[in-house]
C-alpha cells in the first residue's frame, strides 16, 4: 500500500511549523499564553506528515493552520502539539 501525504489533499488546510523565534511574537499579538491555544495530537495525520518533512516535533510546538473560508477569505489558526491524551 502506498503512503499518502495528507497535506497534499485538497480538503486538508495548509499546516506549517512555527519557528521558535516567531512563537513569542505570535503569542504577544494574540495576547495569550501558549497554554490557551487549542491542542493538536501528535497522532494527527497532518502532524505525522509534518514530522516526515521537518523531523520529530516536540510537545509545545506551535502549528499554523491556514484555511480558505468562503466568507472570511483566508483564516489563520494556531494549535499546540501535544503527545499525551487530552483531558
């Protein structure tokens, strides 16, 4: 069975790993702490695909998700990678 890169599927929004030097600026612009960002599991297929490209992602890494919206145009979301079970 061939491996599929889910990031190339038309229904999956663009996912990008945020660099460490950008994290502080993003959190300051949003006026929140990293603990208030929504989480994304390390077992998420998009995260697994990003790990194949960028290498292993640490817990606490911020992911930028860019979605096309019919009403808002482009909308940007941020999520934090977490390896444990969500509570």
